[in-house]
């Protein structure tokens, strides 16, 4: 590969880097289901303690679902909560998976994502239905998920844990994320990091590779 970056590992966030997501779509779906006097609660949903706790595995899926019901004062069953919560997940473009496969010829590739079990199960269904894959294991060498690691980006601890597992130093890693806070967090521990501001960023980065 010509003009390949001088690193050993390429690590990718999931949301809006590998998987297309739309946070507002989920909020809009919830808005359709609740009375107007509860609409003001929508903007604070992603900032709730139970959401943050679920993302780092401090509570399980049943506790998260109950948190959603309590927060929005609804009696939704588990399937309804999951449907609303997963509505932010869109497609996994095949060209991104093809790029990963190409890059894997030269580098070790991985995922580092703030996520949760409900979302990962839904992403695996998208992978199965659209790409014939049960999960990301066949195409990535490493999969780091916040709810399994007990810590989330942009905490320095999650990047440090990843580097220990990779058995490397930050200068041997390039990390791609759509949130600037996560990019800056990676840089603070010495990882080379790229802010993914649109769908073409990763393709542009590797266009000469």
C-alpha cells in the first residue's frame, strides 16, 4: 500500500463512522408517543444518569428499559422501548466494510464505541440482514465496547485500557471518531486521532492507500 500511515492499528468509532445514526430520529419517535407536556424531557434524555450508567454497564438492559419508562411516564413493553431506542440506527454502508477489509491487509483494525447491549444486538441484526455477518468479529481484529469495558469515551481510562489490550503505544494508533470531545480525549493519551465530520472523511484519509 502506497502512502500508508506509519502505524499498526486503525481504530474506528461506530456511530456515524461505520454505522449511520440519527439521534434526533429516536427523539422524534419518542415525541410521537408521549403527550406534549413531556416533550421538554426529550432534550435531557441522553444526559440522564440511567443512560450514562447503561453505557458503561453499571445497569443492565431491564433496568435501562425501566429507566426509560419512568423518565417518560409510560407503560411501554420491552419491545416498544427497544424499537424507540434503536430507531436512531440506520444503515451500515457496504463501502465502509469494503474499506475496512482493504485496510486489514496492512493494519490491525478495530472498533472503540460508546454503546450498549440493546444497540449492539440491533446492529448485529443489521449486519446479518444486510451483509450476512453475525457480528463485527469476522471483519475487525478488535472490538472495544464501553458497556463491556466499564468506562466510556472521552475518559482517558478507556483509551489507556485499549492500548494495554493492543499491547502498543498511542503513536502506533490512528483513531477515528465523529465527536470532537472523543478525538481530543484520544489525543491526550498520545493517540493520533481524526475528527470524522462527514461520510467521506475516512475515504479521503485513505484515498492514496
